């Protein structure tokens, strides 16, 4: 889901993008949890709860700024088919990476409180993505071309 454009307020647009990513993560974790083995369901539930808390906080921040928060979609197109614990873990990693990408747009804002909030959200999501994937990248949220330049061949996220 793409958040509404607010060119007159780039901060609101960044907050809306982060909120949209949280909505998608909450939806996705509902699917993930249905396919995980019992020992991983508690981990997924903690992640789902964390995304719900962040969603609620972003809604409050937007409302305080006088901006109507973007609504969740009734359903989302999953980036992959989920048919078992392994594909559920891959989806969970992708959901976390999507949230990292969204929060990346907020780590350079003028407001130090929002910068700190976004940086902490990125760290939390990157840590969960590493758990689900079993590894992490050196700079979560940045595409390989931003790190290595356009000449290095990018590897697709699985």
C-alpha cells in the first residue's frame, strides 16, 4: 500500500510510509503465525505485538501533527507464497526489511526524538529480520548499489 503523497510536508510523508509498512507487517505476521512451528510462534507473536505498538505510536504522532493517518488495506498482496515454516520465516524477514526501508526515510529528520525513534525501530526490525533470515547485511535498509556502487552485481532478496 502506498501512502498518500504530501509534498508540502515531507516529514508527514515519511511518517505515513512507516505507518503503511507497519500495517503491512501486522497483516503479514497474521499469515506467518499460521504456518510456523510451535516454538517459533511466540517469536512471531512478539514481533506482531511490536509492530502494533509502533503502528499505534505513529498514528498518535501523525494525529498530533494534524495529519490523518493512512489506513490499513483490507488485504495485502504477499511478495511470496507461504506454504510452510520456511516460507513463513522468509516472509517474516521480508516484512521486517520493508519496515527497515520505511524507517530509513525518518532517520535524518530535524526532530531528534523522531530520529531516535526511527533509528530504534530500524534496529529492532533489522534484528528480527536477521533472526528470521539467519543472517543480516552490513547496512540494513540500504540497497547494495548504495554501498558498493552501481558496478557491483546486486543479489536479490529471497
